[in-house]
């Protein structure tokens, strides 16, 4: 199972780790010199959560990032999960 948030789509990204040596010019040195560049991964902070949705009266299991978890606490679980397409919206009641 991949490390992807079901709500925001955050996933593992790649970048570089740059190794430098020397003293910076403002501190009296001759400047920093790059001595190596190594590929690295920036992993998303993915959590498995079981969220209670009161509108549909059931729990929903999701894999989400901590940013998505914050969005759920601010906007509410029903709105966020419907926008992400993880649950179907409720039909309006007929009068």
C-alpha cells in the first residue's frame, strides 16, 4: 500500500541533501563549498484513522495526512469526505 493521503493526495516526494563545508563569507570565511549531493525522500506523515461521521451514522476508515486531519477538525468529517469522494452525499428528504 502506497503512502498517499486519500483526501489531499500528498505522497512521498524526492529531493536532494546537500553536504557543504567551509565558513560563510559574512563570518570571515571564503564561502561554503558543496562537497556532495545525495538523493533523498520527503515522506508524507500518513495516519490510519477511523472517523465517526454523524450525518451517515457510521465510521469511515481512511489513510490521511496530518494536514487532512486538521481539515477534518475545522470543516467537519462529512464535508471533507464528500469533497474527497470517499462517501456519497446524502439525498435531500422529500416533503
